[in-house]
């Protein structure tokens, strides 16, 4: 492992990994708008169409320099840190997707475990002042009792993706203990908004509604999700970046590592979610009810008291307000057929 030289305190550059991703591009835009110096990296993998990622960057953060690097490539990552010497890092790079993790576990090990260790080593040797990293609500797994709080156990993940995210938190804890590297983990709860991921329900259901196609509804619709708008998530990420954990000295028993939920604290029934999409699309949606899928959770609900107290996190976007613009964006971006008048009321 290379040792990076230079004084990080004299360099205020923020590094955003996964900068072409859904959350990453919005975070880059927010940092740029408030005047932060930043650099991004992304591997532009083909889990979903890389052109969507390029279009997202062009629309949201065209002035941000983003280098094409994979976190799993240790040598390239070391060279990147040696060139740029970032003082703060926001790690949003990961192989996402619960169901895909059952099909291709090696992709998750490489990106979410090998890549994360490489990043931790670069941050340690590079004198990074604060690492903010993305975790997930999925870490709560099989023994979670809503509302999910940071004090609950996270040792029963229901998917390989969730297991890698829980492992990230354990690795971060170890690095904080061994090397006093200040870190903040953020457990995101079902993030949605325009330019979102096409494999997630907000875009999948919106596109199906616009095209008049049926949707697959798992667990026969008996599911609840704590949908969180991208604008609220960005506020939480920047709040975390600006409030690093503090430790008086290296002998302090307190670890410079904290974990927070970033959710809306307002879970909604899946049927209500579909109904909002139907009204925005202007047509009813045929539902294909199916059994629960392996790896899924029946309900998610974030307790956000800790993030509110420490980060001033205050989610403000109701699903009824935030979801219709997603349908409109899908209509515009994907060029779906214009809606026809809805006959009757949606279910």
C-alpha cells in the first residue's frame, strides 16, 4: 500500500465515489452549488444502462470532473489518491440491488467488500479527515422491529447485498478503532426521485403505468416502505459531511465512527404507492400478485431521531408530492406514450 504525502488540512477537496450514480450525481450538484471543491469517480458499470448515468451527469453535474476508476482496482485507486489528495470522502460507490445479489454474489464481494477495503486503506494512508459512506436499511434484516433504530442488531441480513453493507459497517468500526479514522455511515431508506435507478419500484412501476403494462407486486401487496426523496437524502449526506465525529485524542475510549438512519419516518403501503403512480400517469395499472421474493423485507421504517439531533436532519418531502415528478420524468426521458384518460378510480 502506497503512503500518500501532503497536508490534507490544506486541501479542501471532497471526493465523491459513485459520482455518476443516482445519489452521487445529486450530491455532486449540491456540493458544487455551495462552492465545495470536488472530484468524482465512477466505474460506469453495466448493472443498468451506462448511458443513463452519462445523461444524469450531463443534466445534474456537468461541471464536475469524474474519473473512470473501479474501487476494486487497488493500484488505480492509490494513484488517484496520490494525485488528488482529498481531505474528505463521500463513498456512494457500490454494487446495488437486493435481488441481483442472489444471482451474482461475486460482483458484490468485489465492489462492496474489496473496493471498500481499498478505499479505507487509501483514506488511512492519505490522512483523510472524514469518510462518509453509504450503508442501507437492508442491514436490519430478519430481526428488525419498526421503527428501525441504530441501536438494533444488524446480524441477520436477508440478502447478500445486505450482508456486504453490514460488513462495511464492521470494517469501518475496526478502522476507527485501529487508526482513529473519522467515519460516518448512513443507512438509506428507499431513495426515489427523477434520474433514479431503473431497477427500483418508483421507475419500474412508473414506466409500466405509462406504457399500459402490468406490474409484479410481491407478497401480494402486503408490504410497506419508508420512501425517502432524493432532496432529503442529499441534505442528510451534506449534514453528515459537515458534522464529523470528534475525538479529543487517540487515547479516548470513544470511537470516531457513527451510523445514522436517513429515512422519511413515514412508511406507506405498497398499494398506496401504486395509486399515486396511477393518478400521475392518468391510467390504472394491472397488478400481477406474486409471493414474497427471497431477500426482501416486508416493512422498512426509519427512526430518525439520532440524525435529527446530530445532523439537523429533517425530511420534508411527502411521497404524494415527490412521486408524481418521477412519473413526469419517466415520460420525458424514456419517451413513453402519453397517458390516456383514467377510467374510474385506481385501486
